[in-house]
């Protein structure tokens, strides 16, 4: 979607102590859709961040930032997929 912001971080894959050349694995993803970015100026000045742990084959934490508009609707601002909830993530 034009105007959206996406940032992807990868890490090299290691086979023991050796790096597998040409192979990367997903480390973090940040995504904010253009309509959410444009609507942000109309939200109340309070942003809430919540997360849920992912289980199964793919581990990590899904974070979402939400805000509330003038009609009391909860609107997502951005999403992030991180290794866990930390100050760096």
C-alpha cells in the first residue's frame, strides 16, 4: 500500500559456528499502514501498546499500538513482530 511504512530486519543463519552464505532469517518486522498514519492526527493523545506471545513453530511476540478516535473507536496504529518484549524491541 503506497505511503505505508515497513521495516524488516534479518540475521544470518548459522550452521554450528559457520554462517550459511546467502541465507537470512527474519529477526524483526515493523509495519504501519498509510490510512493509520494519516488518521493518527485525529486520535486522542493516548497510545496503548499491547503484545501477545506466539507459540508453535514460530516464536516471538506480536506487538500492536492502538489509539482511540473521537467516536470512541479503537484504531490500530502499527504492528511489530519481535523476538520478545524489551526496551530495544
